C-alpha cells in the first residue's frame, strides 16, 4: 500500500558516503560552493548598501549643490565598484568549480587507464 520511505537507501550507502568524506574520494566543494557564492553576493550587497548610505549622508551633510554632486559621484562610483566586485566574486567561484571538476576528470581518466582501478576488474 503506502511505503513511508520510498527512496530509502540501504545502510551501506551511509557507510560509503562517510568513507568517501573521510578519504577525500568525493569532494564536497561542488555542493558547498553554491552557499559560498550566495553568501559572498550577500556581503557584496551589504557593501552596496553602505555606499548608498554614504552617498545619501554626504548629500545631506553638505548643504551646497556641490554636496549633492559629490553624493551622486559616490553613488555612481559605489554602483560600479559593486558591479566589479560581483563579477570578480563570480569568476573566483567559477575558478574553484573548474579546478575541482578538472580534478574529477583526472581521477576518472586515471581510473579508466589503470587496470587495477577500473570498475570491470573490481566486479570480477
């Protein structure tokens, strides 16, 4: 009738997963990099709000028209800096993802070329 755990995995799965984590056979970076990326964008957004606050503060503090021009300049400069920071952060995270994918590909090539590590010899 109703199976409460339709996708339950055997107990061997948790043992294999634990062994992969402890032996560095499986790298966690691909799963964790998304969290790191979004938290970095959150920090970048906070810096952007700081620039907006600085621009408004400069514009309010200076009563002359030059204060508003200076505040506008700080706002435009801040938006440009935030855009560059967001692009650099994206490139930094993509670099790490590419390096770890390269590591996975090298590991797969090594397994394919080494007869002792190939899955067909392990099944025999």
